[in-house]
């Protein structure tokens, strides 16, 4: 669908267009292609720092969701690193009570970053953990609660219903879908199903450094109409880049 729309708009831009004798046709074509792609990615962004600062009642609640292995915990750590650099307090909810060693993984990152983790035992209700983390943040006047969640496939009805319960209980201000940049059309399908079941407010695409072009972002923005906040560019906490359309356009239109 996205490719068809690109083709349609390019026809409108190019058919019958006059090019001056001094103009390089390759340069003209590249600019028109760039303009087409830019218009398809023209989705209103979210200024995360501004949203957090402008919320009247603390804490600002962020839920991280997405499939297994996409990098939710790592992304949560990177965004925490960013917010702490801006002087904000953060607390984590260990609401992945399903995957073995998930809480220990979270605690290791928390130790590195100087963040408190609210946790229950494995097998506990993830929504109850989120509830306790929010109450803890309110009592300490902490700016942000970040809620980790178990990775799950969109076809698993029980786990998706569990996710819906977390949303009902925690009432997050922002639901961020974490997906791998290089998974192509599978990412688009998964995200559409998550959006239907739990609602998505924004995306973070991980492992962009493993993707030659990153063109999946175009389909994602065009079809789902939700902004991409950041892209993950490596393994370090600092390896998080604010998404700008030019980042992808420059990779595609070389």
C-alpha cells in the first residue's frame, strides 16, 4: 500500500514536469523522491521532555510494549539515562513477571543508572506491580514511572488481555511500542494489532544500526499515523537518537 502511494504521488510530481537545460535530471529526481517520502512521514511528533514537564500531577507514566527480544528493557534504560541527564527522577515497574530472569536484568540496569525498581514475585499480576510503582512515585514526588512489560506475540490472546489490564490499571500517559527496525512488514502487522488491542501512542525503533536503509519507518508512519520518538543506534545507554525524517531520507536517497 505504501509503495503504491509513493508511485502515485511521484507520477503527479514528475509526469509533464519541465526540467531546465542546466539542471541535472538525477538531482531533480532525487529531490522529488525525497519530497514524496517526506510528505508521507509528516506525522506530528511528541516532545517527551515537554510532555513530562507540563503534566500537572506527577508521575508521568510510560508503558513499554512490544514483541519478545525487540529491546524494551534496553530502550527503557536509554530513555531513563536521557531523562536523568535532564534532572528528572525515574522509578521502574518490573511488570514483566513472565520471562525468566527479566527482573534480575532490570535490576542490573537499574543499579547502573541509580533507579529504584518496584517488583513482585515471578507469576504475579503485572498490573499490580505497576499500581504499586505509581503509588511509590506519588509518595516520593518522582517525575516518571516506566513500566516494563513481557514481550508477547500479537496472536497470544491471554497475554494481550493481560496487557489490556495493565493499561486499564496504570492508565499510562504514553504507550511506546518497541520494534526492531529491520523486521520489515512483520513490524507493521504486529504494530497494527497492538494498536487495535492496547493502543499505541508512539514508537521507538531499535537496532537501526543493523538496517541498511530503515525504510520500514516510512510504512509505519504512513499506515499507523503515530510518531517515532527515537531510534536505537547501539548498545550503550547514550545510543539513542531523536528521530528526524531526514535521518531516513538521507539513508535512502544517497
